[in-house]
C-alpha cells in the first residue's frame, strides 16, 4: 500500500532508537534471571506433563520439590533435577511424570554424572524442539495447501463458553460463517494462577481454562473445520499472566498459531510484578518465535481505561516497546501482531478521521507486522443497532488501512459474551463491508495538510516526547510512577515476585541455549 | 420427540433478543414496564439493555429474554411450497411432455392497486431471476404476464380467453391487509362465476405464506425466494394429479 | 467541495447541449397544449376548492361542466367560465364554490364582458399569487430564524400510516429524533386518480391521500414541532401523477417545501400518457418554481427495476433531462433536487467505490443542485442487521460526497412501512455516521487513475452516447421504443390522454401568463 | 388503569421484533419451527422475515410478531435506585453537614475475580464520570476504593478497620451467574460474622437491578447509568433515616 501520511522517516527511526535505549537496561535484568514458570516451561518442553490428584501439575510439583529441598538450588535451573530423575530411574518421560504425580520426589535422588545429564538433556532438547519444529512445518504445509483462501485482514472470532466442548461447537459454526482465527477466551482470572490447569475442562467463567488438552481438542476441531472450509484456521490463546512461558510452551507443542503476549500487560492490567513479567515474557516469546507463533500485543487495553483520543500516544509508544522486546526475544516483524483499537467515543466530530489516521499510521510505521486491530468495546451500549453501526465503521477502517488481524466487534459487546448469532452477524458484516470497499485503500489519497495527516503527525510527536520521558526515567520507574495507563505499579509489588529466580553461575537450561542460538540471539 | 429451544450460547438457554416501542415516556418506569411486558409474554427472565426516547410519549427498548418455551421439532411440518426438491426447467418440460402432452397455459398479474411487478416478472419473464429462467422461457408452457394493477375481473376474463390452466397472482403490499382483501375478492369472483375449479390458483409475494393462501381458497402460496421452477413444478404435478 | 474526479468540462457541456436539443421539440408540443388538470390547477390557484356530496372536487365539476356543454370550449381555458360565474353571480369565491358543490352549473350563464372578465381574473391572479408569495416569505423568515440548524445533508423521513392524524404523531416523533424533512407518502395508486381528494383523510393504503387539508394539518404540526426543535422542518409531498399541477398548486398554497416531480416518472412508472405528462409537468413546475418549492426527481426508480451498475447512465441522462425541463419551467438549479440512489447489489466487490464515484459525479456535474439521494431498497431483505449496515454505508457516501437531501434508509425496508422505532434507528445512524466523518470529503483525494475516477468517466461517456441516441430518435419515440427503464410506452397509450387539451387561439390563462413572466420565461 | 401495548406504527398494534437461534438446520422446516415457537410465546401473528444458516445444525431467525399482551402502566412501579431526583454533590455535602454531622465513610471494591474497575472508579474516583465527580471529591465523605479482584473477606475486614458506613461492591461479569455467587457469599460472610447491620450494603454494575440486589440481602442495587451523586444521595438519606 502506498503511504499516505508523509510521516518523517527520521522521527520514526528516532522513536525506534528510543525503544532500544529504554529496553536495554530491562534486558540486562532479564538476562540474569529466571522464574518458576520459566523453569516449569523448560520442564514442559522436556516432556513434563500431568498433574497429581489435587490437580497440581507435574512441572509445579518438580519446582516445589526443588524449592522445598533448598530454595537456593533454583538458581541452577530445575531441569537438571528432572533429567537426573529420568536418568537415575531409567524411566521414560511418561513414567516419570506419572511417578511424580503419584508423589515421587525428584530431590530424593542425588545428582548423577554431569556429562551424562547434559547428554540426556540434549536428547530431550532434540525431541522437544523437534516436535515444535514439526508443528511449524505442519502449519506451513496446511497454509500452502490452502493458499490465499483466508480473508484479509484475517477475521478473528472469540469463543468463550467456559466449556471446551461447547467452545468447539461454537468455533466450528464460526468457521462455517467465515472466521479465519478462533481465539478461545480464557476463564476470568486464569492469568493470576501460578500454574496451568491440566486436562480438558468444562467449567470456566467468561472463558475456558487454557490447558494443553484443551488446546489439543480445539486444534483438532479447527483442523477438521478448516479442511472442510478449505482454509487454514488459526488457533489463538493467551500467554499473558503468571504462566506466560508455560502456556507458550503448550501452545508451541499443540500448534497454536497466535498467542496474546504483551511485554507489560500483566504488570499494568493484572498487577503482576514487573520483574517477573519482563523475565517471563522474554522466554515465552522465544518459544513463540521458534514455533512461528504470531503474538498479539495488548495496546487496546490502554484505551479501555484511558481516553482514546488523548492517550493515543501511549498505544504507539507501547507498540515500539513491544516491538523492541520482541526483537530482543528473536521475533521477526512478521510475527509481531502489534495491537491497537478503535475505541473513540462515537459522538466525536470527525472521530472516524482520527481512527482512520491512527490505523494508517500503525500500518505505515509497522509495515511488515500483522497488526492486530481491536473493535469498539468501551462505548458499546445495549443499543445493539448503534453498536452494529460502530462495528461497520470499524470494519471499514480496518480494510481501508490494510490491517492484519481483525477482531470482530460484537453488537452485544455491552451485554453478554457472544451468542452464536452475534458472531454470525459480525462476520457477515465484516465480509460485506470488506468486499464492498476492497480496493478503497488504493483508490484514495489523504490531503497533505488534512485532518488525518495532521493527526498522525501529532500522535507520533507526542509519542516521541513520551518515550523521551520514559527513557530519562527508566522503564521500571516509569511504570512505578504511573506513566502507563494511569496505574502505578511499585517495583516490588504485584503478584508473583516470589517466583523470580536469580540465575546462578551454574544455571543450566539447554532449551534456552538452544532457542537463543536457533533464533540468532547473542548472549 | 425432539424438543428444541432458542440457543444463545448454550443448549436450551432459551435466549431471545427483542426490540419494541411503548407509548410511554422513556425512563425508569418505562423500562420496568418493558420488563413486565416481556415477562408477561412468558419469558422467565428479561433484561432491558437499552432504552431511548422516540418522542415525549414514546420510547424504544432493546431486551434480551430467556424463555422455557420449546417445540417438538419432529412435529413441525414445513409449509413452504417452494421449500424442497423442485424440478429444474428441463425436467419440468420433460414432465409436461410425458405426463400432460400439451402446452400448459399460465396467466400472471400483479392485481388490485399493487404495482410491484418485479416479483411476478422474476417468475414469468424470459430473463428470470437469480439464474433461474422465467416461465416464458419454458418451451412447454405458454405464459402471459399482464403486469401491474390488473383488476381481478379483467384477469379472470383473460384467463378464460386463453384457456389458462393456472392463474398466478402477485401481492406485495400488505399494509392494512390490502392483500387479504384483494386475494379474497379474487376467489369470491371466481366462485360467483362458478369458475373456481377451472384454474389452479396460485398467489405469491414476499409476505405470502402457503397457509394463508390455502386458507383464502388458493391452491398454494409462494413466499420470498421463490423461483420459476418451483412454481412450474407445482403446476405440472398438480395437473398430473401427483399432488 | 474540491472536485475529485477530473471530469472533462466540455463533455459535461456537451451532455447539457444534448439535453436542450432533446427537450426542444417536446417543449414545442407542451407550449401548444393544456390538460384537464392544468385547467383545474388554474382554478385552484384562482380559489376553486371544495367537493360535492360524492366527493367530486369543485375544480373537476367546473371542467366537467365545460366539457359537457361543449368539449371544444376547453381550448379557451376553463378559468374564463369560473370567472364569468363569479362576476355574474357577484359571489365570493367561497360562495361560488359552495354553489357549484351543490349543483350549480357555471355553463348555465352566458359569457359576460371580456374586459370585465379579464379584470376580475387579474384580481384573482393577484390574490392567488400573493398568497403563494406570502408563503414563500414565511418560509424564508422561518429559515432565517433557524439559520444553520438543519443537518447537512437534510435528513428526510417518510410517514406512511394512511391516517393524517397518525402521520402527525409519527412526524412529530421523527422531528424530535432529528429529521429535517418529513414526506407524507401518498396512498397506493393516488397518482392514477384524475382528481385530488378533498378534506382530511384517515384511510389510505401504504400512505395517506394528498389533499390540501392534509397538507394544512401537517404543515401546522411541523411548524410547531420545528419551533420546538429550533429548526425549520421541510414538508414534502408528491406532485407526480394525473394531477401534477393541482397538487403543486395546493402545495404552493399550503407552504410545502419540496415536491416529488419528475418529467417522465408518470410515463415510465405509472403508465400515464406521455403527452399528458409532459404538459402537466411543465405547469406544475412553474408553480413549484414560483412557490420556491424544491422538486425531487425520480431517477432512483430506474434502479428498482434495472441493474444499478449497468444502467447508471440512465440515471445521469434523466438528471440532465429533468434539469433541462426544470430550466424550461423557470426553475433555478437550487430548486432542482435531482434524484439518484444507492442501489447496487451489496455483494459486488468494490460496489462502495462505484457508489461513491457516482454520488461524487452527480455532485460535481450538478454543483448547485440540492441532490436527492435515495437509500438502498431493492437489495434490502428481512435481515435487518445487514440492512442497517447497508444504510450505514449509504449514510457514509452521502455525507462524504455532500449530497443535499438524504432519504433515510429503513432497516425494515423489505418488511413493512416504517415503524416509529425504525425511523429512530435510521436518524440515529445517520447522525452518528455523518458527524463521525464530518470533514472526510475535504480530507481525501481520489487517485487519478483509480477505480472511482474511471467509473465516473465511463458513466459520463455512456450517458452521452445514450443521449445521442435519444436525440436521434426523438424523446417521444425513444420512450415508445423502451429506451428508458426497459418499458415501452406507446405515444397514444397510457392513462389520461383524453384529458389533453389543444390550446385554442383564444386560450385564456392569466395565471400561466403571470407565472411565465414572473419566472422570466419567454413564450 | 392505563393499558399499554407495544407500538409499531399504530396504537395497540402490538408489534415486536425478535431474533434468535435454533439448534436445527436452516430451511423451510426451521422457519416453520421458528414461527411456531414465537406463536407459542403468545404472539397472535408472526412473520419470519429472515433466516440464515449459522452452521449445519444451527440457524438464525429474524421475526416480527404481533401480540395482544399488555400491561397496566399505572400499576408499574419504577424500581431503579438511580432513577429519579437525586441530590447533586453540593446538596449531598450540605445534607451531611445538616443531618449527619460527621464525615460519611464509604469503602468500595470490585470483588471476587471481577477486574472491571471502570464502573466503581466512575462512582468513586475524583474525576468521576460523564461530568459527575466521584465520591472521593465529596468533602463530607471519606472514600476508599480498593480496586479490582478484592476477596469478600478482605473487603469486610477493611470496612471494619475504617469504620465504614457503607460498602460499595461492583459486579460486572455475570456469565454463569458469577455475580450471584459472589454477592451471596458476601452477605453470608457478613451475617456469619454478625455484621450485616453495621453497613449499608450497596451493589452496582451494568446488569445489576435493584430487585435482584434486595433479594440477595443488599440494601440497594444500582445499574447502568448510575452516577456518584445517585449513590451518595441514597447513602446519606438512608443514614438519616429518610428512606
Ligand atoms: C421496487 C419497489 C417498489 C417499486 C416497484 C417497481 C416495480 N415495477 O415493481 C416502486 C418504486 C414503484 C414502489 C412503489 C411503492 N411501494 Co414498493 N417497494 C419496492 C421494494 C424496494 C422492492 C420490491 C422488489 O422488487 N423485490 C424484489 C422481488 C424479486 O421480490 P418479491 O417481490 O418478493 O418477489 C419474489 C417472491 O415474493 C415471489 N413472488 C412474488 N410475486 C409472486 C407471484 C407468484 C405467483 C409467485 C409464485 C411468486 C411470487 O417470487 C419472487 C422471486 O423470488 C420493496 C422493499 C423490498 N426491499 O422488498 C418496497 C415495498 C414492497 N414497497 C412498499 C410500498 C408501501 C410501496 C408504495 C405503496 C409506497 C407509496 N405509498 O408510494 C408504492 C406503491 C406501489 C403500488 N401501487 O403498489 C412496501 C410494502 C409494505 C407492505 N408490506 O405493505 C415495501 C415493503 C417497502 C417498505 N418497507 O415500505 N415500490
Ligand atoms: C473495559 C472492559 C474490560 C477491561 C476492564 C478494564 C478495567 N480496568 O476495568 C478488560 C480488558 C481488562 C476486560 C477484561 C475482561 N472482560 Co471485560 N469488558 C470491558 C467493557 C468493554 C467495558 C466495561 C466498562 O468499563 N464500562 C464502563 C463503565 C463506566 O460502566 P459500568 O461498569 O457499567 O459501570 C456503571 C454502572 O454499571 C454502575 N456501577 C458499576 N459498578 C458499580 C458499583 C456500585 C457500588 C455502584 C453504585 C454503581 C456501579 O455505575 C457505573 C457508572 O455509571 C465491557 C463491555 C461493555 N461495553 O460494557 C466488557 C465486559 C464487561 N467484559 C466481559 C468479559 C467476559 C471480560 C473477561 C472475563 C474476558 C476474559 N475471559 O478474558 C475479562 C476478565 C476480567 C475480569 N477478571 O473480570 C463481558 C462480561 C459478560 C458478562 N455479562 O458476563 C463484557 C460485557 C464484554 C462481553 N460482551 O463479553 N474487560
Ligand atoms: C495481551 C493480553 N493478554 C491477555 C489478555 C486477557 O487475559 P486475562 O484476562 O486472562 O488476563 C488480554 C486481554 O485483553 C491481552 O490484551
Ligand atoms: C418522482 C416520483 N413521483 C412519485 C412517486 C411515487 O408516487 P406514486 O407511487 O403515488 O405514483 C415517486 C416514487 O418513487 C417518485 O419518484
């Protein structure tokens, strides 16, 4: 698409430079730390799975056993102990998992020969990473098979029944209606659980638990539905929360295609400790990157609490930061589904022009990124007819600015989680609008000194000045001072800090090493 | 028995969306009135999710309700003449050759004051509608389309003149039940002249149902989405005594 | 608004020239003819009003009396006989009307002194035209009072209950909701009545009878509602049909602000004789012009039967002709509400671009004309949610191309005549969209070789070649051959031919003379 | 008696728009099922104006129905706490000075797993909402907003600590009736600890009605469109014994 906004390339470059400078000190911190969930994710990649009778997952049991034996041991990484148990018992991964679930303590065995351990670990890396690699290839195969059959932008629908089997029904109907992407919304507050539930689940509130088994069930259903519909269906779930890397690992194993993964969402919107979040997001993104999973970042959340006109620059600033942290985790631009949203008050004169300008701005500043564009939510009301009109305008802007991933707005957004018919109406609307304006983007230009051009320039300028402030303050302090989303998050506050681990000199994590090298990340 | 209920996002949750106007001012009392009204329709549960003033004395409501009402799907009998397997144009012509052995004559019109010819044209004109040729194109049929605002009397005279097998009436305007008056008048005229049995009487239009048509004395009624071959199939099977 | 389409001015001028050449021979015919309704309209302007016990209006009674006495007398004009009766009886207009309604025959009196008759007639002209002039001033006063309070485009809503008192309720609610224009739809088939019913009416089908009393009732209601809302409310009704000039006369007297009035609608869509229609439209438009009433032409009707993409040129050709016949009747551009419509099949790829281009084209070719833009109707279905989306897109195009008179689309178009809530939803949608994109038109340009520019150029080219054909064929023959709207109308077929009157050498119609001179029309 | 009915375009025509899904395939039989279902809800007359397939086994319907259901508007009692004449901020403060004579302490939170703070913030935060300042700005009130996902137990402890007069709970998520469980638990906890009478208990949220709140043992419930002064008015009048 031809650029329309005449944005100054040097200012954009400057903003990117600011992002690297802001991220650098954070990255230093990240590199010297792990967390309980990074360790558990590593275990999962190695094959740890299952749960005990109380539902405590095997990876948690292992970490807890290590910590119970001696908290200081965590600094060496937990994988060592799992591998040790495998080697000592001569068990398969499955057998060991079962034993652990039944009460076996990996710390009951003294550490064996280091070289043998490393060799065994290398085998596990090969198997684990091979499995993910093969999922990536499967995806590529299917995408090639159904080339050019998806809508552009991809039409993204959520299912949120709380029951994975009901979700499957709704998802299949959604595919029938034309969806390209199905996101299974998680149950309320799962992001605050410091473990990933096990097995298929049927009881969630406002969403369905993200579990590896649920991923598998939905993946299978969508492959079937997609084959029938003749297009690939992207499966999406949420990494964010206290278990980012673990969910990323399960997602990689079960061939998810997209994951919600934001470098700061957990901090700002879930009050998770900032150190913990930064550490977790990195490892989770390395996994996403290796698995070829597109991440969706959460800039839209800024606008659910702050004003979309006034605080537009926070969205752009966050996009630059998410991009930067993504690059640092080895993600290429084409996996960075940076978020933004159509959330202005519908009564604003020329509001459509501002939205159009901002969406176009995102497109031009992040040209290769599969931008994730979110529909109106905050100003949706019980007036479903007005809501439908707002969604129509949103669909228009999305197509006219070439967005990548289009979350369908629901006319009942202010009423309930989507009914099946709500979803149908959403897809139908989007397809009508997007086909009807198919080449509009190419057919118009913006007036050089017009409202839209001016708007984009001013948001970019505000963003840069905001990022300059953050750079001066430092990102940790900036968050602590409430510079993002009007919420103050004390550095040592929030959930999950206790799960942060300072890596020791002997920290052992061959998965991390493998990933870093595969992704071309220098240490 | 196969009992079904409306479906929101869970089987049998009974969810239904409603919207309507009440002749009262908008406000808390109006919303409560809307809620009570919906409950009085047998809804178990009702949320007024939106209200707005239409004027000082009228207000608009959007409501989501939950009902336990259900029906036995097995007992439902589809009642749309155009519903299921109709023959295609070629098949119909073949059928006429085989089972009737002469050209079938049909006369159509938009009667009374109704000037909406697009529907009857869709059924009768050469070019047809949505990739279904009209009856004029059927080699084994002779089709006369009299157009708009044809008085019932005139239509009957014409049908007699050309020895029509079937008369096709289109009725689109339904406000104040004009279509009912008009359709009734037609049948009464036919009966008064002792001609009811001479013709297959067919009526169609976007708000016409088969039930209504039969009630008013027609052989059949066709609604929205009808194509020429649906009607043709009906006519020839009826003539051949297969209906 | 800046032009965007780069339409060649010389081609537009050529099209206008073709229109004058097409209209000229028709105009010659018109000038040598009158019709029963022209005569009745003249009587109405002179004050003839009321009806007999069977509901036959006084103007009809007078014309019938003249014809009954001697059909040849019609060629002198009927006014003479009415004036004669007035003078002879020494009655007031009201008394004479009552007498006629009670059975008095104006032909029972021999013709009096010519000079006295002409003097009396001149008085009637002064009174009658003075009344209309004062209505025009009242309108101007009210428009000045509520300056800039109307929406742009004007939001136009219909009422169609069949009952004038119910219409009033609905109209008032519509004004409350934001309408600028209220059109009282006529009862089905009124256009085929060769008389104008009398008095207030409560029983119409699909609309309410157009009667002078109904006009008065609604005018009063809208003045009240408008004063309350702080803006002027335009009242609209239909001139078209067998009584064009009479309804125009009543509309002028009761301060209507707009009237549906098309030079060919009656011929093509109501099978009214073409000679009759051309004669009638001229006199009706002269009255409209003098009364400052905006006419709305009916080009949208072409698209209810023909394909909107293929037959776009018929719309533009008809606009040129309606413009030309308007000019010939003394109408300035600012009273010419030329019609067009958003009627393409919603499934067409880039359909929105074609609609946008055509609406923009109309705007650029007819820059001072208050274009009347009609909503989707043909492809509306029972899917009210889809319908609402189509209306949203229509509202968008209308605002983005600066249309003048915007007919609101109803989400229930395919279901029933509008419910009160349907109208509310329509206004609400239009106001949202139009405010949200307020200055979009000024903010964009069209790509020089884009789809929209090309579309407009090609429609203009097709129009010109179509009009060249018509010029060659002659308009009467062109209509007879079915070149418009795919319907063939024999020259001597259709309704109302028997009411055509060849003017005699002594034809007397001082109202016509007055209007022609006031409107600057040379004979 | 003032009997009212839904209004389409004529008084008492009883017109209502409905839309819903049925767990059956789209088609003539489905449409007939939809029609029968609506009739079974007591509609006199029902037109299925649109149907569409949502999947092989689900279908969507748009329907216009006509009902004779009516209610006596005179007998309707508006039941929205925020409905009518609330005092403004200044008035409330004046009222506290006059009739209570000490600062009024309120504690608010979004309880359970609910993280939708925008609503409680709208009521409590300084800046308020839609030009209505929040309770924190009321000089005669002391307002504590505990934010999101506060366990009921914690909220009660805090309220005791600051000697709250009123506890304000926000519940936005209603799926699977979480709000009901959560609201019920809160009241049960209070009662178990013998504290129910110590506080004015108020709950709010977009799907909360006063009726429901009172049923579950709260003093009052506030729905969508509530402003701080509505709640403040209720609290102070209740404290002053004027409610
Ligand atoms: C085009 C149109 C017009 C055109 C008609 C042009 C023409 N030559 O036909 C014009 C502009 C003239 C017009 C005028 C009026 N119209 Co009109 N019009 C429409 C419109 C937009 C489309 C109708 C259409 O062409 N549909 C397409 C055809 C193919 O569909 P169909 O008619 O349903 O036909 C199909 C089936 O029903 C069936 N079928 C139909 N007839 C028959 C007959 C037989 C024998 C069989 C087997 C099948 C069959 O097969 C067809 C193909 O599948 C509708 C709104 C809408 N979107 O539906 C309003 C609509 C029908 N009109 C309406 C009204 C009120 C009028 C007027 C009365 C308004 C007025 N007061 O001036 C006038 C008067 C006309 C008159 N005297 O009858 C109302 C009717 C309301 C009601 N239910 O009573 C509608 C619904 C609009 C509205 N919401 O107000 N109209
Ligand atoms: C913003 C938002 C979010 C934000 C919340 C940010 C934040 N800090 O609050 C985020 C993105 C985090 C979010 C997340 C989720 N959300 Co949410 N969210 C919304 C949204 C878009 C707007 C809510 C809002 O802010 N409204 C504006 C405020 C001012 O209105 P209000 O809350 O009604 O408050 C007013 C009154 O109700 C009243 N009031 C409210 N509380 C109180 C309390 C008292 C004491 C009083 C007196 C009055 C009062 O006064 C207020 C002012 O008038 C709504 C959809 C919508 N448009 O309504 C969905 C919505 C509420 N969310 C929903 C869901 C399901 C979720 C999730 C569970 C999804 C998931 N599975 O991940 C999560 C989980 C959150 C959790 N754990 O609770 C559903 C709830 C469905 C239902 N009825 O159960 C909704 C309706 C969307 C939908 N259609 O699915 N959400
Ligand atoms: C990046 C990101 N992660 C996660 C979520 C939601 O996750 P949860 O509500 O489970 O915290 C969102 C929702 O907006 C999001 O944007
Ligand atoms: C110019 C014009 N006149 C009149 C009408 C309708 O009038 P009637 O249906 O009464 O002939 C229309 C309707 O589309 C029209 O466009």
